[in-house]
């Protein structure tokens, strides 16, 4: 038997083994710090649990089955949210005080708690950081408008921030986001001229209307 007849099968076996190892290595994914690995594409039913559409891993690594499974990393890095809430009205049922704007700043992230991670994987997978910032910002804005509108002007910034954070946190947990640290709020005094830019037209109109009402009350002897 020729030497080549012996070497060719051995070479084929070696090449096949190298290909198998390369394919395995290319499909083995390690989970980096501040990331979660979401594997989907099959039905998963760990012992004693219900069947789910995906699995989430926060450490180590996992081999992704070719063709059957796909994967994506979910960032757990904190992200900053800054929003300037314009044309806010305080005490809508009383003094109807226009507030030039309310500045809000917060830090949020997808939490590493496994239950909340599964919620985030269901709701936020494939979403960029900019979309998460938008969601958090709009959630905070809605609650800040409601809080400021419910009380006379003068509630401390810290109290507005506390109430907004408590209410927004409950909403955000339902989609898999949590705050990191405290939310900060700064209300611009409606009696002070803004330091930059002109206030929205609606605020100017409301302020002018309030001044006219006060003058009428003074002429009628209704003022304090």
C-alpha cells in the first residue's frame, strides 16, 4: 500500500477535527462584564420550570447551537438621562402658575437581577441606548408634569425629584429598567427671567393673563 494512501485518510481526519473545533469555538460565546447574553430561537424548559422562548446568562459562557439558536448581548452599563421639560404649569386647579421649565437628570440601567433581566430581554432586546434614554426621559417628564401641576408653586426640588423617581421607578421596572442613585430636578422660578433663550409662547401668554387678572382684582378691591 502506498504511503499516500495511508496519509490521505489521516489528513482528512485531522482537517475534519480542526473544522469541528473551529466551528465549536466560533459558536462559544463568553459573557463580558456588564453584559447579559440572551439566547433565543428554541424552546427552553429547565428542570421544574415552564417553557420559555429565551434564556439569559450573566456570567461564564455558552455554546450557541448553529442554525437553531441566535444570540444578542444586552448592555447592563448605566446611561445618563437629561431632559429639559418645557412649559410646565404648577397648581392647575388653583393659582395656575407657569413654570418656565424643569430640568431633570437621572442615571438608569438594565438591572442584573435575573427576574428583571428576563423582563428587559422581552421588552428591550435590540433597542439602542438612545431609545432607553428616550423611554426613561419621557416617563420622568410625564410624572414631573403631573406632580408640579398638583401642587402650588414652591414644592422643593428634592421633593419633586423624590416623588417623580418613586412613580417612574414603578413604571420602568415593568419593562426592565431601574434607576442608579437619585434623580435630580431643578425648577426654574416663574418669577425670574430665564438665563438663556425665550420662554415658550404659551408660558408668556399665561403669565400675561395672570398679571391682567391680578390688576383687575386690585381695581375691584379683591387683592390681599
